[in-house]
C-alpha cells in the first residue's frame, strides 16, 4: 500500500529565492537588522551570532556562527573562537531554560562529507531533544514532523536571547 506524505513547508526551500552570497555573512550585518526576526536571528554579538535553523531537525534548533566567513575553527582568531564557543555555551543555557529539553545535540559538521549543508561558513548546531521527538518519518519518507511553526519558535525563544543583542 502506498500513501502520500505531505511536507508543504519544503516547497519554500525548493522554490524559494536563493540569495547571492552567504546568508551567514548577511544575517548579522547592520543593513539586515530590519529583517532579523524574519531571518530568525536571535542575537548578534561583535564576533558571533545565533539564528534559528530554517530547516530544523527539532523545534528550537539554532545555529551559532562566527561573523567572519571561515570554514573551520582553526581559521578563527583566538578572540573569534572564544566568542563563538562562549555563545554556543550561552545557547545551551538559554535553550534549556526556554524549552526544557530532555537532552541536546551540540556539534559542528566540518565539510560536505561530514554532513555540512553549508560548508564554507563555520556554524555549530544546538538542538533541543525529547524522548520520542523523532520517529521513522525522516528515515523512511525524508519527512520531518515539526510540532511548531518556525516563527512561533522564534517568538518563544527571542525573549531568552534579548539581553545578548
């Protein structure tokens, strides 16, 4: 028996306007400030920033990135590295407070072969997790079942990050 599984949110990714250049470079720029909520940018600091992953694995999935366009941690200055790792740590603290997860996935995918969707601009993932939040759908049907719209996640998380910006 064959059934259709619908994931209409994916059409935004498939047909959506592709931006020239790197979105991780564009998001924290001053000229993009008016679109920060739309882009899911939660906080911008001098050397690093945090934003929602637009195609998350779970509700509350954030990306932590240095502002400078580099592909790997060893390319960062010590100051940039410290700022990025400090912000990663802050995201763990704030996501625990905001989402009460039972666990977290935290990590960096360095290079396409390691699973990086964007391999030219370093970014770490912090993903809140709960028992039973994942099922057979991603494996069998390449479909993610998300319990919350992305903008609702932004509205829920933003107050926990306001003092960073």
